[in-house]
C-alpha cells in the first residue's frame, strides 16, 4: 500500500501537474474528476498514477479501493482542491491516469459477428463527442475512430459526457479521412455516411453487413468530395420542417437501428 501525504501549498508539484493535465498541456495523461468517474476508472484497464482528494472527502470505500490498486493518495486542503477542479462544485477527488493508446481494431473486427465501427470526422464539441462515445459503447460498436481537428476524446468535458465509456472503448485518434476509408476497404467494411441530403433512410440500410458509419462535424457535416468517396449515404427522415437533429441524437438513432437489425 502506498503512503499518503497532505498538500498545503498551491505550488506543490502534484497540483501544478494536475492543472497541466486538466488543461491539455500534458497529452500523455488524462484528468478524471468525481466519484462516479473514479469508480469507472478503477473498473477499467487504465493505469492510474495519482489520486488527489480534498480534506473533506468522505467516501472511504473508494479511497480504500484506490489504495488497494497501489496508487498514491495525496490529501489536499479544500481551498486548494478548487484550484485543480474542472467543475464548479467539485466532489473532492481527482485521478491522474495514463492516456489510453489505440492499439488497432483489426483483431476486434475479425472477432465480431457483425462489426460496426464509428468514424467521427471533425467533431468539435467535447460534450457531443463524449455522449456519442457513451452511446457507441451501449450500441456495441467494435470501436470509434476520431479524426484530426476534432475535440479531445480525453478532455475533462469529453470524459464526463462519456461517463466511463472512453476508458473502455477501443478509440483511435487523429485519423485522416482518406486513410480511414482505405483501412475500411482493407477490412471489408462498407462505408456509410450520415448526411441530410441523402435519399436513403437509415431504416432501409442493411446493418447486418460489416460497416464503417461516418458522421461529419456539427457545423458543416462532410464535404462533397468526402461524401463522393463513400459507398452510400443515409439520412433520418423528419417531420414538421425540422432540418436537423443534435449529432449525439442522430448517432444514437442510427446506431440502435443497427443494433436492432443485428439482433434479429
């Protein structure tokens, strides 16, 4: 069991490091805040390096579980803990963990009955990104690919929205559109893009085929060139002159139709 220490200075190295990780200045580690996410991290394969708890933190069961994982715990004065928290009302616990590394999805695709991979291209909103990861895990996707110029999968906001899914999902970051499509062809995945201008409803797609499902950014979707390079396009029919849905809602609708068909 690791020893504990009490931190009383704002400039303590561990607090300085925690703020760097929180602000995305250290891309090798991730910042995990709150009791629920700390518990989710313990259930995952993440390598946790450090635990910081406020003096007023009372969940001794969680503290003991962290100690049992041979993680050092530092106690921080309540007034100082607020200097590292990313939330307005911190729950008093932060974990610093190694950033997960995408090891490739080839083996998972071969093992899956009907592999479905999600490709998110230039998704800018970290809360949307995290929510889609949560939905993707619930729908049973093989993995998620996130393009360059997207929000950080492991920013504090994304992690909170994902509610632990980003700790468990196979995620590959900083992908280029053309390279992902080349890879999909090698894996015999049919490429399907969601686009409002498509003419084929998502319910008319045969989701019992291995697929790469692609969503573009919230602001401008996919370019004409990108759409021309995929096998097919699909849309969600809407009524009452509604032009579009939130990206996370759209992803959920299509992913769970795919899940429904694969379970028939």
